[in-house]
């Protein structure tokens, strides 16, 4: 999907993330949103073609720790 279709209306967010990547912002940035709103895809679009280290957090429940 192209930026014009999937990220319709999200140019400001892409610009902010690109600003961080280009050194015009902090070295560590947290991007968060409700599940399913496209935050991971948005960051992936902004980082396309660039080297980066990323971390995606997920909620851990008691059931995840049971054997």
C-alpha cells in the first residue's frame, strides 16, 4: 500500500517521526496507540530503507507465565 492510501491524513505523524530519525529530535522516541490503529505500520513506513533498532511491547498476562 502506498503512503497516499494507507496513511491518508497521517503526514504530520510521518513528518514528526522523520524529524526524529533525521536528528532533529530526541534519540529515543515512544510511539504508542490503541491496538489496531496502525502505529507499528506508521513507524515502519517512516523507517523504510533506514537502519534502526526497534522494540514492540505487548501486554504480558499471568497466563503467559504458566507452564
